[in-house]
C-alpha cells in the first residue's frame, strides 16, 4: 500500500449523524479527482456527476450479527461473518480488547438460550481469527432473537439495527453495513435520477473487517444481475462513468469484469484489487473513510490511483472529516 496518513482518534465518528442533528445526506463529501479536491455535503453529490453516469449500489442488508456468548464461564461476543454453502458459519470471537486468537478445534461455546456453537477449523490455515463453526440452532432465528449490530470501540453506545441499514437494503446478509450508501436518501436518489444519473443494483454480503490485523478481505458471496452487467457495459461503451457505491460494489463489479466489460456472475469472490490487479471497469467510487491499515485503501488506489487517494486522505485529515461507518464520505474519480 502506498497511501500513508495518521488518523487522530478524535476523527472517528462515534454516533450516527442523526444523533448530531444532521440528516443522512448532510454528512460532508470530499470529491477528489486528477483535477483537484473539493469539499461539499453529500446532498450535493449530483453537482459532481454527469448525466449518463452509472451508480452501482449494493442491496445487501445488515444483520444483527453480534451475539453474546460464554466461554468457560467468561462472557465474550461472537461476530457471525457469513454463512457457507454447507450450512456452517464463519465467526470471529471477540473480547473488549479485540479478536480472541486462542480458539481450539472442538471447543464449544454457550450462546443465548440453549444454543451453542462448536469451533470446527480456522478458515485460514495457520491463523485463529476467523473460524468455521457448527451452530446448534438456525442462525437467522438466533440473530433475530439475540443479535445486535456489530459495534467497535469507537462507537461507545448501541444504536438500533435501522441505523445500520441503507436505503438500498433488500436482502439481509452483511455482517457489517455496506456503509458507503448510508448517506443516500429517497429524495436524493429521486433528484439524481431526474438529472439523468443511472442506478443499477448488485449484491455482495460483507464479512467482518479486521483493522487489527490488516488482513485482506475474505471470500464474500456476490451476485451481479444480467441487467446490471449489460447497463455497466453499455455506459462504458458510450464513454460514461461507472461509479461503485462502496468497496463492496467495486469488488463485485470487478469480479464480474473481463475484456473491459461486465458479465452476469454470482458465487464467491476472493478478488483483491491492487497494483497487480487495477480496476478494469470501475471509474470512480463513493466510499467512506478507512483506517490507514485497512485493505480497503489498497482497493481505492486500484480504482482512482494512488495520487488521487493520497490527496484525498491528506485533505480529509487536514479538514477534520469523520471516519468509519457513521462518518463522512468521499467521491474518488480517476476521470
């Protein structure tokens, strides 16, 4: 990763903007492109888009994926990251200080009610952060009854699940909110469509992040519908810009790209965008502000270029933008 910056702790957004007296689209927007950096609010996004630009949005909904558990009588939290095709789940075990890395195959943890889970094997050999587990009950029912949104230390109090959903959420499945789309409101979408900006949906269910370990993203389930693939290819062929709303949308689109076009696709993606695999079809990205060590920053470089991203993050720190899922937003364009 080429991008370097220091993130002061006080720039982490600790609550939704609504709790600060703002509407969702009142958060700040930093626009960076080869021509420079501009500061505005998200409600003015349309001023920086053109008729015929395509915004590709993720329709995944956020799960109440954090569940209290007991491990040898000690309270911990289990983050349910994703369901696997064979019915098993991927989870992360956490204490207040961060991930627990001392799990053992065969270990059993007590969950709410009479439920339990059993650690089967690490998802990545030689590591112990993410585990493949068997759960004694149906996980969707468990999460509905006992789960809450995943929350990290910079958010000191809980907020309802509705605060972790975007206006595009239709199919629950993300452990963490696809937060780049959070500032969109129905009114803003209507204005953009009226001005000739196009929208297309896709799906990618996000897993859990790991800023502590600076790990690349794990495999995630995605779906790019035929109509979205066709529209993205059509826009590119006519010189328009394909702009992903979030790193999730960018990862899904690029997983379905070949030969400068997008094709319908679904399954699991392990794609890691970076210097060896730059973006092929995504011309820009609407995205939150990510921690210095996060793999998301490498993806941003692959889309907009290191110079644009470095300029954006330098400006965001200098102008005291707010970071993370409840924070401010950037629009990064490579053309």
